[in-house]
C-alpha cells in the first residue's frame, strides 16, 4: 500500500461513518493532519480520522483481565523496541531460544495495537485469539485519561515509554513525510514545528500525554512502569531486568549464567530488528510499511535538524509544561545533557 492508497483508505473510513457517528464528529474541532488526513480533537487529544471510531469502540467495549499487560506509548517514542523487549521477556518460556518469533514476525504483529489494529474494522474483535500466549499483551497510543476504565480500575499492568520531545518531533516529522499523501506538497520543517508546538498531531499534545502516565505511575508504581527511551538506550540490561520483575517473570540465576539478558537485548536491538528480513517488507494493519518504523533510533539526532531558535522555543515549552512535575528529559547521551525544569 502506497501513501495515496493509505490516504484514500482514511477518506473511505470517514465516508463509512454512520449518521449517529457523523453527528458526533460534526461537533469536534478538526485540523489537517501531518500526512494529509484529518485530526479530530476528542477528550483532550487529537485523534487521527483513521482510528477515531476504533478508539471509541476500544474505549467502550474492551474488558481487561487482571493479568493483562498494556504497552502504552506516544508515537515515535520507542514503541517497536518496547514491543520486542516485552514480548520476548514475557513469553520467553514458551519457545526455544533459537525459535525466537521476532525472526519471522514484526513486533507489531506479535503485540497488536488495540485502536490501530484489533478494533480498526471490528467493534468486538476476538481478543483471546489475538494473543498467542497468556497473559494477554496489547499496545495503544491512547492517553491515560481516555483508557477504558476496565484497564485503569483493574489489576492489569501498564508499561509506558516516553522520549525527549526534541528527538520525538524530528522522528515524527520524518516519519510523517514518508506517509504524507503524494498529491499534497511536502510538510516543511517550519510548518511541522508550528503544529508540534501547538500540540496538533496524532495523539497530541505530547506533554499532556506523557504527564498523564507520569503522574499515574507515581501514584501507583505497582501498576504502571514508566520508562524513558534515553535511559533504556544507556543501560538496556538493567532496565530489561526491571521490566521482567515488573511483569512478574524475573530472570533466574540460571538465565543469568546463560546470558539470556544480553541475548534478548541484542536480539531486540534497533540494529538487529532493522536488518531482519521480516521488518524490511510487509505492512502493518494500518497500511504502513514495516520498514518505515525503523530510521535511526538515536538520542540527540535533533541537533542535526533543529535551528537554535526552535531549540530555545522547545526548551521554554518544556519548562512551561513539566515544571514542578518531577519529570526530566535527557536530550543527549553524548553530553549527558539533561533538561531540568526549575
């Protein structure tokens, strides 16, 4: 599926909305999205037209099990990596080490999105058969405040990963450029920056999304594990051990002796995943080519793209948004530059 076909799919999705849903949508603020299709402002965030109806179906109909694990992320913050690490860690006892499912399936196929996949064309999908093993493992980009109450009020667990907003913006802009409708002129860096600054992008605003999970994780750390992309890059082994402990499947002494942790880290590394044949071809359920989910995965790449004035404006925005929250962002691994709001 090329970009024109994906854009056409989104248009067809909007046309297929029934009258009742059309009436709901009419009352929502609407903006042009980064790839050309519409964004609708719903429950405090900008929802892509492609998944607006599936998100509402997910929100209304999903019934969480106490054992469920939900991987929650903001787009372009390490979703693919987190899916790979979580899947192999949680289910490692179900397959031989030389039969790793990542060798034959995309992380997005192994850990399926709720709004972008399972509920996309079915308000009541077969969730039990959507997961090869138990406990069930799903993914979502939905903000914490908009999650189904069966998730927030149950004993299910949430793993959230965030990324510094400068790198996230660059990754989002370049990703969107690949997907943008070919019939539209390219989205310039200045236009993208203006939309980003004002929070107008899929599942934005970014800071409200991150802070929702950050505050919830501080209130209930046994339910929500809050990870930072930069910390995970810096010491993947230690954070993987913490992830396994949080998921209730800690690594054993025998596994430590056998080198299972570094083996999983290597298997799930950006470099390895990017070179696997399964990730070089094929499509995600939303129509996005698997290869488009892999670019650089670096920390600090923003310095190659952002102007000094852009950096200054974003740092002021970070200061304004996360001040007094306790949340900090590491902007570069090389310099260990950390942005601490005063």
